[in-house]
């Protein structure tokens, strides 16, 4: 499982990206995208796309789906674009 992330904004950041299968590059719909320290999460849509707004800070994003190992990604949201 692989995810590409983009961040936008200054105080709050828009996190968005696509989740796809690493070997085949096919999108993975229905993947859970969760930030535990904020108790917030979303589910990737039918194209594997997700987006969420997060406050500035250091966060850990966990991507999970049945049949795949969880993917954990560190996010540092503190730099204006």
C-alpha cells in the first residue's frame, strides 16, 4: 500500500492524496486514513482519493485496509507553502 500526500495552507493544512497498491499501481478504494493523535479519519473514495484538514504539528497517519499491512507515515505540518 502506497500513499502520495500533499499539504496546503498555513495554520490548518489540507492533506490529500491517492492510495494505491504498490506492485500493480491500482487505486485502493475504501482504505481507512486515520490520525490517532487527533482522533480523526476518513475513508478513501472509489478512486483511492482522500482529503482532510489537520492543524499544524507533528502527526502520524495510519493507512489500513483488509488484506494489507498497515502503512504508517509521519507528517510534519508546520511549513507554509
